[in-house]
């Protein structure tokens, strides 16, 4: 009896000690194999900077199917987890936009949400009688902080994926998307990036859409390099968007030393010069190598843009008039092999879980050099049905090959974009510094650890426009008017710049993987009744067995 009392006292003391320690030392344990309930250290540090109440309105509510219900629950779980580490409270409120007294009131509410940038998603389901039912959902949240509101889309919709796969990808991206919004709300520092000018680069109008997206994160400047060697020092990232005129040695030196001192560059360089105006009028255009005087500097960093044109069976369609001369025009969709839809790598945070990227007259990239301190990773590539056209040549729209010509489309997965991370060698090592430069600092022949991204097509960043001058309107980057589809150009460029500017590892959150565990529909349908009976009868059976066993043991004990 005394021994039993001692055990009780020890147990009570241990219990009290655990309660006291848990008050002073906070910890959480995630026992899931993919750590789906664990936040990154960057996220925990970010939440410690939240110094005012954060309000979150979740519009994904109401009668949801299992997939969207899982997305809603994952969102709620993540927000609850964020509130644990936040310095200030996070108020979470769920709203069902479809909840209204009348169809008119519901449509009015839909219109109000769409006016604030929240686009709806139509979901088609079948009722018990097999009839198709359309539901309008708003898979969005709106975060408010110190009077500022930012909407966040919860749903990723990648072309070619099943609904379950897209929902799983959406759940994988939740932490990145939500913390990205919180960073924009909390951050007070101004980071500057620059679009380079002076070499025939794309204009303001041609980069308007991506500039609008980047302005949410950065201050964007545009300008020429000039003679000041330190002109780029205050910029986190420099974007070189489709130059058409050669770079001087002074320009190259400024860029080289900017990189040597830790600068990051996004190169969007054409390998071939095409006269597109000739194509639209006569259907013919010469294609010659585009000499920008950048071959040596890019080769030194580890890449070579080949002066070739890539044709690909996986491409966009364009309308072609097939009617005879002097007849009423009759347009038919025809594959435009010169505008390939580039495949994206699922192994890199820049391109993970984004749809194909639309290119036009793109070239191929070779990785060269033997610098072991530079790590290269593939970002974009053609499909397994590619043809390489050397230059000089003539593009003839009337002489397009057949899509099923395997002998012609005999190349596979030609690289079009790569990322380079590491310590680069200077292109001006053991060379004379160009004359006329001012503010030249001590020459650096090997860079600190930094990053570059090289894309062998300048049109990937170019948005189309409608009309001219003041009557022109901008078409979203990556949107194809004829196919009526949005491709991944904007997300690719935005992710590229965020990756180049990222010093804290935020972009690695995009590499998070949550295993999709789907039920086998054939087995569940065939054995539906059996498993329903198992789930209903098993608990009852266990209780009966326990009750009978308890009575038998009790009877045996007290019969003695």
C-alpha cells in the first residue's frame, strides 16, 4: 500500500512538472511523414514580425465537395498554425458567397467580389440522380493588416492535371502563397530592381504586365548604363529583356563587376534575328544569328546561346486562311511550330507546379565550361518532338512540316532556360579595363555566391497590346487570344525575379511536397456496402466483446 502511494506521489509530481514546463517552453510535434503541419523557420520568424492584428476572410465555405473541403481544412489548419507563432492575434472568418436570400442578391455579391479581383471557379458535380450541377466557388482569402488588404488565390489550376492533382498542388503551395502575402503586408524595406535599356530592349508597354506584377514586391527603375561603373550597385536584380543591339565593352564590364559583387541578372536573349513584319506581310523572313557581343561573357559564366531556331510539335495554334484566292476567307487552326509550349521543371522552385511557358522563335542553350563552383539547373525545355533549324536560313510560312513527321522532329528536350548558382569567374580577368569608366572600384575576378537565370528567348517576357498609342490596351502576359488560354509566362518571370532576389530561402517553400493519397474508386465502388457494414458493426462488435469479457472476468473473480 505504501509502495502504491509513493507511485501516485511520483506520478503527480511528474504531471505538475510537465504542466509547469509546458507553460514556459512551447513546442509542437508533427508526426506526419511529409511534415504537412510543420512551418519553416522563415515562416516562424516572419510571424514574429507581425506587430498588429491580422484579419483573414476565407471565402471558401459552404457545401463543398471532398476535394475543396480538404483545401478549406488545410487552409484553416495553416492559419491556426500561423496564429500560434504570431506576436499579435489572427482573426479568421469564413464567408459563403453563395449564401443569399435571392438569386439577384447572390449575383450582386458575386459581382462585388469579382470587382475586387476575386475570380470565381465553376465546379461541376453530379447529384444522386446523375444530373450535372454547377457550383460557383471563390477559393480565395483576403488578408487585412494596418488598413491594407491583399487577396490570395488558394487554387492552382495547371492545364493537363486532374482536379485531385491541382487541389493537392494548391495545398502544397499554401504556406508559400499565404506567407508571401504576409511578407508584402509586413515588409517596410524597399528593394529595387532595374530593366536595362540602351540596346533595343523591350519597351515599357511591352513589359507593362510583368512590371505591374513585380511592382507589388519591388521598386522598378529603367535606364541606360552609361559610364558610371557603380550604377547598378543599389539594385537587387537586373533584367535584360530582348536586346537587339550590341553591348559595348564598358556595358559588359559594368554588368560583370555587378555580378562579381553579388548582383543577380535575368538574361532574356534571342539567338536569332527574325523580321516578323515580313512574316505577317509576305510569309517570308530571313533568319540570321543575332550578334549582341555577349557570347564571351555568357560563355565565361557557363552557358552558350546557340544561333538556331527551335520548332516543336507541342506549340500554339494560329488561324490560317485555307480558302482559295478571291474567295471568302475561311480560317482553320494550324500548329505554329515556331511558338513552342515549353515544358517546366518540377525540381526547381521557379518552375515547379506552373503550366507550360509560351515561347516564339526561341533558341537552344548549351552548358559549357568546367567551373565546379557553379551549379546549373534546367528550367525550361522543348518536348520530345523538336526540330533544330540552323542559321542563316529563310522562314517560309507556306512550307510547314507535318506534325507526325518523326524523321523531321527528331530531337528531344532541348534546354531553353537554365539557372546558374555559385561563384562565377570574371570575363575581364587578365584583361584591360575599358576606358572612360568612372567610379571603378577594386577589380574582382571571382564572384561571391550569387545567381543568374539565362533564357534563350526574349519574347517570353513580352506582353501583346491591342490598338495603338493612347487607345492601346495590354493583354496579360502569357495569354493566347486565339486559343483563349493562359500560359505560365507571367508566373515564370515573377518566380525567376523572386528567386534571384531571395536571400532567405522563401522560394524553397514552393518545393514542398505532400503525397496525394487517393482512394481506388473501382474498389470503393465495388466494396462500398461491405466497408459501410465494417465501419458500423466493428465498433459495436468490439463493445460487445469487451462487455462480455468484462462480465466473465468479474463473475470469475467474485465467484471465488
